[in-house]
C-alpha cells in the first residue's frame, strides 16, 4: 500500500489546485477555533473580571468576578448563535452558492467582533458573542461542504480534515494571545485578543473572491458549462478532456438519479436512506461534543487553576500545542487506515484516559500527584481526540449526503454539533463549580465524558460506514447496496450512475422503481449482449468504476 499518500496512476490531471484551494478554505476553521478558544482566557483575566463584574466576589481569591450563570451565558451565547447560523447555512449555500455564502458569513462574524471589541458591560458583549457565533455557524457548515465538493476522492479525507487542523491552530493562537495580554491593566487585555479576529476575516474574504465555485453546485443549478470550467480549473485539465467529461457526466447522472427518486425539501431529508444518513451525521457530531473536549478548551484555564495548578494559562497553551500536533497523524491515518478504524481507536483511547483522570482526581483531590496525572492524561486524551474524532467527524459528514440534499443535511449535522456545544458550555459551570445550586463534580466530571466515549465506540461499530477511496457519488451506491455498517469495509463500487441512467431510460417507467442491485443486474445483462468489433459478445463482467 505504501507509506505516502500518492495520486493513483490512472487519475488524469493534477490534484494540486483542488488540494491548495481546499487547504486555503480550511483557514476558515481558524475563525471557529480562535473565537471559541479565546473566551476561556478572557474570563480569567483580572481586568476583564473587574470591568464586567456586577459585584460578585469569587470566594476562591476574594476578587471581583462574574457569577456561574453569567459565565454560562457569555460562553454559551456563542454556541446558541452558531446553532442558528448552521441551520441558516443551507439556504445561504443553495441560494448564494458555496463561495459567496462564505463571504456573506464572514460579514456576519465581523459584526459580532465589532460589538465584542466595543463592549464594556455584559449585555453588549453577549450580543457580540451571538452575532460572532451566527457567523461561525454559517462558516462551519459551508466550509466542509465546499471542500468535499472540490477535493479529489483519493485525498478528500485529509483535505476536509485540515478544517479541524485549522480549528486547533485557532485555539492555539487564542491561548498564546490570551497569555500575552492577560496581565495588562487596561482594556487592551481583552480587546486585543478579540480584535485579532478582524485579520482572519479579511484573509478569508480576499481569498474567496479569487477561488472558484464548486462544480457540483453548478450542476445542481443546471449550469453545466460553468461546472465544466470550474472542474477544469480544479483538475488542471481542458474542458474537453475525456477524464473531465467522464467525471462531470457521473456527477450529473448521479444528481439526475437522486432527483428522480424524490424532491430535496427538508422533510425529504428525513426519509429513506437520506434519513438514515442524516441520523448518522447528527449523532456523530453530537457525540464529538459529548467526548468533553470543549470542556478543556472553554473552561480549561479556570478548571486547572481551581484544581491547584499554579499557572492555568500555561497548561492551556500546552494542551493546545498537543491538539495541533496530534491532528497531523489523523490527517494521514484517515486515508491510510480509514474512517471506521480511526474513530474506534479514538473512542477507546479517550475512554481509558477519562477513567484514569476521574479516578485519580477523585481519590487524591488537590494533591501534586493528582495534578500531574491530570495534566499528563488530559494531553494523552487530547491526542486521541485530535487524531480521530476531531477531523474525522467533519470528513464523514461531508461525504454522507447526495448533492440534492447535501447543503440541508450538512447544516443540520453541524447544528447538532453546536446544539451540544451550547448545552455543554451552559451546563459545565454548574456541573464543576462549588457553591449553592452547583453539582461540584470537579474531576468526577470526567466519568461523565468517559461514559459518552464508550457510547461513541458502540455507535461507530454499528452505524459508521467506511467511505475511504469512494467518490461522493459512489457513497450513494454504498448506502444503496450495503445494509450493515460493519460490512461496508469490503464494499467495491461496480456501476456508474451514467450506466444507471442509461438502464432506467431503456426500461421505460419501470426503471424508476428499480433498486440499484436490480439496475446493476440489468446493466450486466446488457454488457453480456454487447457486440465487439469481431462480431463476438463480451462476457458478463462487472468492472469497478473509477472517477
């Protein structure tokens, strides 16, 4: 199989333009990661606490602070905004297009950054958090959509996974900037980290003005000439090159086949095989959050400090460095090992780490040994997450859906991620902190996350299909023929959708109700009867289709 990721020899053209474009679009993940990562450090800054406090005194240090409910409101309003933003991404991406949708989303995000930078009290700060969140929600659904529709199938997982890498880089930059400004005794302590986000927005908008729209969006809109030009630019092939014509014909035939089976309304997304895929995508994104990773990145600084660790800011920087570095093995393994094995590996590894952290922290609260174990196994836990569930959740959801419903379904799976993100952001202070009305779980909260990691492993085994090496159109064939997820690793595509449309057309009205297996049998029969140049007939062969 080889160690390096190489373009298959039979694939024409160059993959470089599509890969470079996909990597640049992933830059939008920095907006996502930086915005979610910066708030944890800001909440712990002395000047911010003094400025935004409404009079509450933190009993741990005797200084002004915000209450648990105010902290929950500030952190969770971003997630509430992202939830609604993700749901709004589908109409925006379908009406404006994937490219213009990202540009408009960045404008909404920038409005939120302006409000947060100007704020000196909680109400305006919270409003800014909501609008920034709305923009991030829009971006977080459209970016994997754009990447999956432009990347070559043999490296699509690594390209889409780079979105998660960009998120981790954003989190790391946020931790570094927070640590650099935390001791300033002026508004710059929190305004500088917030205002840095203007740079991310400008870079993304300028780049998207240059990049092409996706060919699959043009096919969906019936603009075949523009689709050919877009695909030509992505594959670096002439518009009349046979390989490009073949790939474009397959995308178009698949879309026509899906449209012939039914409409693409929101209600239709919950029916049949699309409904099964939607449930899989929503559960995958929800469980990604329930692994507890954002507990570390939202409240890590405060949690480490309250656990007796001297400099919670430095530990947060360390965990973010681990997060970035650990994502690289995931980008490689998602193509070499596959989606299912990598997700199972990550779930089991996270479960073990969570149990160790919770057990030691509960048995030896506040001790130096417990603190060292906490830091060490939080880092190991982050390794397992960042190399598996971090990037692969975005990869799988980007591959699951047919073109007619892709934007709608992706927006709903992303919204499920943000809904759980909001629930965790809102409930965590009540779960972890002490005081009236709080559960005061402290390290015992890792038992909760560990339990969900075990559920993650069972979910992957029973519901996640292996899509490594398949084109987006071949994923439709996978779900049409393979009924059990654990049997999907042996699947090989055996028919193109161009053949599907030809068979359906040749059998008149009956073809509309034929299954893919029936159509494949009919195509095989036709091939067995097809004459060759010397007047003989070819055998009934089924050759795997390759784009």
